[in-house]
C-alpha cells in the first residue's frame, strides 16, 4: 500500500503543525486545565484556517476532505496535546452531513465551520463498553422518539450544541438521534478525565422529533452507529500516534543533551535500544493508523 501523502494532504499536515506548534505551550496547557479544560482561542484559530470544517462539504463552507486528512489533523493535535474538541466535532458533524435530514441542520453545520459551535457523540457504554450494542433505548411516541438511559464519558457534552446519541429499539435494531444537552429531561454530570478536557455522564429521558434522527431507524441506523464508531476510533489512533511522536521527540532531545558519567545518555547502548524500539513501535502505529484511515474513507 502506498502511504505517500498527496500535495494537498501534506499542506494540511504542515498547516496543522504550524498552528499547534505556534500556539501550544506548557503555560497555555496549564491555563486551560485551570480554566474550562479547553482552549477557545485555539479553536477560533482553527476555524479561521478552515480546519474545523475540514471534512464537511463545501455547501456548508467546508473543505470536503476525508478521514486521511482528518487523521493528519488530529495527529498534529496529539503531538502538541492541544485541548480542543476537534475529533468529536469533526466526526459528529460529518455524520450529520452524511446521514441527517436534508436541510434540517444547515445552520448548525455552518456554525461548526465558523467555529461558533461544537458537536459531539455519545458512544461509550457502561459495563462491557461495546459501542455497537448501545444500552440507551429509543421508543416511538407521537411525533418522534423517547430516548431513555445513561451515556458515560461523553466528550464536551455540556459545551456542545448537539450530541449524537446511539440507541437501540425494542427489536434490537438501532437508532441514532441528535439531542440538545439543554433539552428537558437531560442531566449532565461532569466527569474527571485523564486528559483533563471536559467530559460528562448524560442521563436521558427526553423526546426528539423525526428531524433529529440520523439515517432511518433500524438497519440503516446500525450502519450510522458503526460509521461513528469506526471514524472516532481511527481518529483516536491518529491522535495517539501524535502523542507517541511527541514523546519520542522529547526523549531524543533529552538523551542527546543529558550527560551521565561524562557522556550523553544517547551514547549508552541500552538507552539507544529502548529508543529504537519506541521508534519502531511508533512507525507500526503510523502504518496501521493510515491503513485504517484509508479504509474508512
């Protein structure tokens, strides 16, 4: 398989690196952690560069790119640990554009491109945590669907304009619905996460209209659930690839500049062997991630 980037893809990777490297410092990360948990100024800069709408169609002002381009973007984010809701927003907005009722979400998607709104998806499950077997239920009611249950670890739940919630019907098939976190019958309970970015448990007992459904209820909605899961999982892999790259770069700098017994650490065979193993592992992650991104589309 050819993993060479196209000229356009390389431009996106370079632009993302330029923005994240130029903006993110240790002090700025600490300030975000002490504050809301994410960097709104950086999010605005990404929107100015048209990166918040990277994968949305040009009808909404987006760039119409795919999963490979998104993977390159979140890889750069991971390398610099940038606290922004890039992956959740890009994947969820992409699902809305792909499967949402035509014309029902144009204003929301335009706001995402402009950096004025973020969206997210609730994929995690309590217990076995199988995103393809959601525990939240959807029951038909007059004029829509009643969504009932609990979703843990929803990234940026309280901060989002809409949350894509995966559910199951009584017959075991699926339904995916867009829910407003401020709607009646929804409780948001903040969670502490290891990345220090906003997340919450969502408790749902609310009704949504037919315009909120992504894809037809049943088998098509099961494909929407899988689409969300595969794109989100691929994006997480790309982000962790960036984290590994950043850690490897820091390690290389440290062992080259730090001396022990009058010699740089990089002169010791055990150190270089461990560093080489880390590099090989990181390259393996790169290959598998790009393969997944190309397969996901």
